[in-house]
C-alpha cells in the first residue's frame, strides 16, 4: 500500500503548477526535491489505479514546469547576451570618444 494518498499527490501537482505559473524557481526546486523523495518511497510499492493516474498527472505537470524553467533560462541567457553586447558597444563608443579628445 502506498504511503502517500492520491489527494496528497494531487496537492503536490497543484503546488507544482502554481509555482511554475508564478515563476517561483526556489519553490519549484523544493517541490522537485519533495517529488524525488515521494518517487523513491513509492518504488517497489503496489500502486492503485488512482495512484497511477495521479502520478501521470504529476508527471505532466513536472514536464510543464521543466519547460517553464528552460524557457526562463533561455530568456535570461538572451538578456545577459544583450547586456554584454550593449557593454561592448558602450566600450567602443567610449574608446572612440577618447580618441577624439
């Protein structure tokens, strides 16, 4: 018998969805760690059909959360690259201005 209820799995899924929607990366990390513990504890346990279904929904939410994290990471990388390019342009401008003096 699983040591976690279907409603607890559903609550975990809802928390995961909310953290991803809020871009709450720290909370997502905590929930991911919780999910890893839950899955380790369920390993080798005879699951009910309801548990299997709840875990499938949880897996889908987890994949959506991973996609949100990856999208935010890509956006951050683009922003950092843009700042770097802007800094290079500013330095070039400053050097050109210094040459004119």
